[in-house]
C-alpha cells in the first residue's frame, strides 16, 4: 500500500481544503518539518482516520466531532480523502467524521445544532464502482490486510510510544504483542485450564458432600465407628480408605449376625408349624364329634316320620290309578260324541245335494251365453287397441324427431362457437409464433458471442496466472531485499575494517620513516629539516597483503550487493510489466465476465425456449387446422340431419287418423271404461257359477267323507268302551271318581317330591354318621383351649424372632448398599482428585504460578516473535551505534525468577562485553534502540501479515536527542530502507535534518489554521 494523495478539509488544524501529493518528492526519504503544534502529526492522524475511522493515537482515540477543525465554521463539512495504490490498483476513500452544523432557518438560524451529524464513508474501487457503505470498513481492512493497531506499529513510529515499549515491563509488552500477533489464544488456554481446575474443585466438593451424605445413612452400633464418622464429617479425619475398610469388617460381622437370626427364625417357624398342624387336626376331630351328634339327632327325627311317609306312598298309588281310569272314561265319551256328530252331518248333506246341483246347472247355461257376447266385443276392443298403440308409436317417433331436431340445433350453435374459438386461438398462436420468431432472429449472434466470451475467459486465465506470478515476484523481491540489507551491512563493516587497516598501515609506514630521520637532514616526505614530533613506530605491523585481502573482500561484497540490486530491479520491472499488461481490476473484470457469461446463458436458454415454443406452436397450429376442418364438416352433417328429421316428422303425421296423441288417449280411456263394465258383468256371472260349483263339490266331498268316517267312528266307540271296562276289572277301585275330585295331579307330584327328599335326607344322614365315625376311629375328644394357647405362644415367639431377623437384615442391606455407594463415590472422588491435580499442575505451569518459574505460556510464545523482532532491530541498532550495542531478551533461565520478566529487554555492549538494563542507556542511545525496535517490529508484523506490502513509514520526532554521528548513522539506515518503492517520512523540527534531507514537506500555522508546501530538491 502506498499513499498518492491526501486531502484534509475542516479537519484538525486544517481549515481550508489542503491536498498533499505524496508522488511529488524526488526521493523516497522526505522530511515533514515545522514548528511544534503546527499540524505535522495531524497529517498522519488524517491518513489513519481515512483508513480506519480513528485518529492515530492509541492512548487518545480521537474520533467524531473532536476532529472537526476549530479554524473553520460549522457550515463547512469536514472530511478526509485518501487516494492510495495497492498491488497496482488505485482506491479512493472519502470519510466524513461526526460533526456539528448550524441551523439554516428558523429562530435558531446560525446557531450550532445540539446534536452532531453522523459520519460517513465511501470507497471508490479501481473500476470506478462505489463499494456498498455498510461493508466499506471491512473491505478497507481487507485491502490493507492490517488492523488499525497493526498499521500503527508498521506505518508509524510515534513520538515516545516506542520508548515506552522499550522500557515497559513484560506484562505491558505482553498486552501489546497480544493485539499485534493474536496470541490471546494462549490466555484462553490458561483460562480454560483454570475453568477445568475450578470444575475439578467443584466436583471434589460435590463428591465429598455425597460421601458425607451417604455416611449419614449408615446404621451404626459400634461407638468406635460412630466416633470415626463424626471426625470425618467434621473434616478432622480424612482417612477414608481406613474407614471404608473398618466399615467392610463391621458389615461382615453384621452379615454373620443376620444369618444367625435367620436360622433362629427358621426353627421358630418349624415349631409354630408343628403346633398349627396339631391345632388343625384337633379342630377336624372336634368337628367330627359335633357332626356325629347332629347327624344322630337328625336321623331320630327322620325315623319318627317313617309311618306318615308309608301312608303317603299308598295314597299316591290309589290317586294315580283313579286318574288313569278317569282318562280312559273321557276317551270313551269323546269317541261316542264324535260318532253321533258324523251321523247327523251325513243326513243333512244328503238333503242339500240335489238343490245345489240344479242351481249349478242353471248358472252354467247363463255363463255360456254371456261368454259369447263378451268375446265378440273383446275382438272389436283389441282392434281399437292396436290402432291406439300404433298412434302412440307414431307420436313417440314424432317427439323423438322434435327432440333430436332441438339437439341438432344446439349442436349447430355450439359448433359455430367452436369454429369462432378455434379461429381466435389460431390468430393468438400465430402472434405467439411471430413473437418467438422475432426473439430467435435477434439472437442469431449467440455463437459469435460465445466465441468472444471464451476468448475473454482465456485472457482472464492468463491474467490470473500473471497475478500469481506477481505475488511470487513480490515474495522473491522481499527476500532479496532482506539479502540486500544483510549484504550491505556486511559490506559496510568490511569497508570500515578496510579503512582502519589502511590507516594503521600508513601510520606504521610513517613510524618506519621517522625511525630513519636524522636531525638537520630533510624529511623524505615533507622535506623539513626540523623534526619536532616524529611518528612513533607501531609494534604490530600491517602488511600490504592484509590491506589487499580486505579490499578484495569489500569489492566482492560490493559486487554481490550490485548483483542483488540488479536482480531486485529486474524482478521489479518484470512485476511492473505484468501489472501494466492488464489494465483495471481483475476482480471487477472477472465479475463483468461472469455477468456477461450469465447473460449469454440466459439468452441461450431464452433462444432454446423460443425455438422449442415455436415447434410446439407449429404442432398446435397443425392440430388446430385439423380441428377447424372437422368442425366445418360437422356443420354440414348437422344441417343434413336437421332437414332429415323435419321430413320424417311430416311423413309420420300422415300415418295416423288421430290429430294428436291427447285425442287418441281420450278415446282410449272411454273404451277402457266400457271394457271394465263388460268385464265386471261377465266376472259377476262367472263368480256366481264358480261359487255354485264349489258349493256342490263341497257337499259331495263331505258326504263321501262322512260315509267313510262312520264305520271308523263306530269302531273307536266300541274299542274305548272295552278298554275302560277291562281296566276296571283288572284294578277295581269303586270310589275312583272321589279320588279324582279330591286330589289333583299336582298333589301327586308334590307327594312324590316329598318322598324323594325324605329318602335323600335319610341317605345323607347315614353317610354323615359313617364319615364321622370313620374320622374319629376311637379317638378321645380333643382339648381345643390348650391347643390354641400353645399355638399362640409359638406364634408370639416366631413374631419376635422374625422382627429381630428382619431388623438385622434391613440394617445389613441398608449398610451394604450404603457402603457400596460410598466405595463407588470414593473411586469417583479419587479419579476427580487425579483430574483436579492434573489441571492444577497444568494451570500453574501455563499461568506461571510455579515458584521459580513465573513466566506464562503466552510470554514464552511471544518470545519467539520478539526474537525475530530483535534480529531485525539489531541489524539497525548495531549500525546506528557503530557496532557498540545490541538488544537482547532476559535469559530464559532467569526470566521467571520472582516475577515474569520473559519480555524484559537488556542491552549488550560489544565494547565492555557486559549485559545491563536497557534503562541505563542515554537519551540518544535510547532513541536509537527504540527506533531500531520499531523498525524491527514493523518488519515482523508485515511478515506476519503475509502478502502485505506497505510502502510508507512515518517517524515522529526523537532525532533531537542524537549527536551528529548517531543522527547521520540513523539517516543512512533510513535511506537504505527507502530504496525501491518504500517512502519514509520523518516528522521533526530539528534543523540538522533540514540539511541532511532535501525533499521537505513544510508545515506552517497561522490564525487561519495549518498550511503545507513542498520543497523539492
């Protein structure tokens, strides 16, 4: 990045628009000079504000309305505009700080507004595009590749700030390096280790709480164990392993006691079961005695009922015999009644048969006459019916012709609509076809455009490769610049040695000549005869060969340096040629190509779509023409059908005598009514005849039936009479009718049930008596009271022993479970303790909380960056101090003693060979050390931000503390740094610098603000 132009307006001390053209100086090293407070540092403030929206100071972050110039009115909008070049691309930033304005109208016109206006920023890209405002700040930092803090360390060596860095302690340096090199990850590692350590402490506390909670669940009787538990709970004893072992021993003792009581419980259970068995047997024997006593009493009752039961059995037999005789007598009387009825009915039928037969013959003759008349009339009826049916068919066909005719008319109308719709659709499709044809004609150059885009893509690929080559060349240039710096340093050291050897050689020659001088004789060098101060002869003799050898080394290093410079120049030219070969921004060009390629793809899709649509429309038009022809043909067919049905209707009307179907139906109804009367008359005579026939057939059938039944009925009377009389003879019962009147069949059934119940009760009682005697078997009657007392005593003993055994078992199980939980929790506690110890050691080691090793890991890592910074810084510091000093870090072995001093600086003197504190340097030496440190840090930051090429450096004040020699050495180092494209601006009011540096930006200040002008060599 290299600034080209910087414009300030109403910014800081610059009231009027002021433009600084950084391309104007002829030399890359220039001086920004002016009196103190004239506005020199404000220039760098403006440059930093343009890039990052803040002024340059890290200690006093000036931003917003504080940057608005006090030398201009509020009507002037403050702004800073920076144009810079990065990797051959030119960017412009226009940034307005927050500022106050005045009211332009109203009662407060001319007064300052209470609220400041918001600031704004715009970024103009190389292709002229304005970057989106919301993303501008991020894009600027992306282009720069540096944060504001990093840019301040690389581009600006501020007045006094690096002196503070030089003399600050390690903790302050660590905070600075953390921002620059992003080493905060190591502090996060320390914090993470501390968090895990704290978590470990918390886990240990939780496990301890759980262990103590579990101890409270133990049911202890041993006073020793109870006392130990109390001491552990109160943190007076931490021998958890010993206590757990004691608990395990006590648990084994409890287990043995539990088993003893379980054995006692088994014996008590057996004894109780024995008495329970005896008690149950006694109960059964007592129940047998009681059952026998009850059964004997019941049997005595049944024996007393036996005579009455025998009388009831005799009554049952006579009553059943009486009811059987009654049944046979009823059969006889019923058969006699039926026989008399048949004889009476036969006599009655024989009287009616001749009358019914004559009536039937008379009605038959009348039916024959009526039938002849009815058939003749029905013949006329059927002829008329055929005429009516024919008329119906004709009128149905006429209606059909009317219906079909209407349908044909509707179809004709619909077909006309279809023809109209198809015509409109045909017109629309032709218009669509013409529109797509226009698109296709307009895109006939697609192939040519594609070829052009492919050529453009090839050019972009070449450009992309050239950009990669540019990056590679920049890396090589940077590497060669470092080699050039090292070789130049070696060359200067060799040259100094050569000059020293030359001086010593010539001094030695003068000593040799002086040794040969004689008083009064002329000197071979100056010709004087007086020799007041002859040169002394040197002890160490320098030979001409020594000088020549050193001169050859100087020439060799000079040749190597020129070769490196030539290589740098060649690579720089090659890089510039590659940059010049491609005008504009690659990203913008590639975006433009992608936009054109996407447009071509969209056009290609539209072309293909239109072609496809044209094919579809052509197919649709063909189908449409076919449909149109079909509709036209159908229109002709429908017209023919319409005429056909009209003619058919007229023909049908001539084929029937009826004018209408309604008149035909009216005549048919009259004929139907007449037919109904004829049928009713005929049916009436026919029904009377059929009824007479049925009555005659019925009477003759009954006569036949009665004649056939008469002998059977007579025989049945004789048989039932014989059966009844024969039964009386076999089982004579004189008063059977008395029994039937006195007793019912239900009474007999009740007596039978009572007899069955009596017999069943007798059988049951006898079985109970037999079972009771079988169970007793001569055993004496038991004493239940004594048995119950023994059983209760055994149950009481079992209950007491069971409770004791259960209490022992529950206590054992509770203690066993609790001890197991304690063992598991103790194992977790031990694992957590190991984890805690590991993180505790890790945290103390990483954070530097170990006695004798107070350096944390972040400091240790930062020492790597600091070592590289010091390598670059000492290359300058040695030259500025004429090889006297170099900066070193505190030795690693002692950097952590007492406190963290891992980033503390020491200064090594090549004159004394001693290392001392950096604060012992003089003011000028401290400035050279701080300047060297700043340059070294800038090199490391730029190297750390890979791909960044910063071609600007400002150094603010400090040169006034240097003597002439140191100042010349410092300027020579800076002049060497400013070779190539890098610009270095010295901000100083020291007059000696004005003589040493020709290109100067002179800053002045008056009552109207600051002003600048260039003074060019």
